[in-house]
């Protein structure tokens, strides 16, 4: 799958003319840091931002490809954003995000393209502790939603109610 590699990066050893580390895009060998700097500069003007929005609209597959190879990165950045907004502790890094094939709660397959319930979702094991090392796990959207909507005593009451009826 050549297409998937479009935005993949690789250490290619050659330092760029601005002295960056040598991590380059595999597709066109341009320096990742230089491209980032260029985009950062561009997004500082209204015309630049308009150009970027247009480009995104005309190249929707590129973003999809980036997502396909960078699921964990995406998950991390969404979590960082949420933590900032809600003022929750955040100290995890990419290696703390490990996406399994199967939901550890319900044993159902996790599916990025599937229904919301089946999509992988980052859980804070003890939600009050925030996104800190040892406190995050990837579970299904369904498990995460149920967990967030119920306290332990809610679960026990619900279970008791269900068992009464059987
Ligand atoms: Zn560079």
C-alpha cells in the first residue's frame, strides 16, 4: 500500500540545510521540521489559513491517510486537547497509548471505521487522576460511555435489578 505511506516519516540520516535532524517524509523526502515551520508561518496569516482550509477541502484523502498511520498520535492529541480544556492532569506520551484489537471490557473487536460503540476510545482508569502514566487504557467506545455514565453503585444496583427479573 504505497498510498498509506504518503505521510509516513523516516530517519534518513541526511541533515537538512537548516540543520534539522534528518527525519523526512518517505514520499518526497522533504524535511519534516521544515514543512512544519513553513505551515506554522502560513497559518499565522488570514490568507494562509484560508489557503490551508482550501487545501484540506480539496485533499480530504490526505488527512484520512495521515489518520490511518497515526491513530495513536491522533488519540494522544485529542486527549491532550480535552485535558487542557477541562484542566485535567496530562503527562502521558505516545508510548502510553496501546490500541488492542479487542475491547478488554466486552471482548468485542475494535473497529476504527465501525460504529461509535466499536471504535477504540481512551479511558482514564480512575477518571479523577487524569491522563497520567499507568492510568490510561484503550477500550471500546461503548465500554467507555457506559463506564462514564455510571458509578460503581449504579452498576451494582442495575445488576441486582436485572438479576431479580431472571
Ligand atoms: Zn529542515
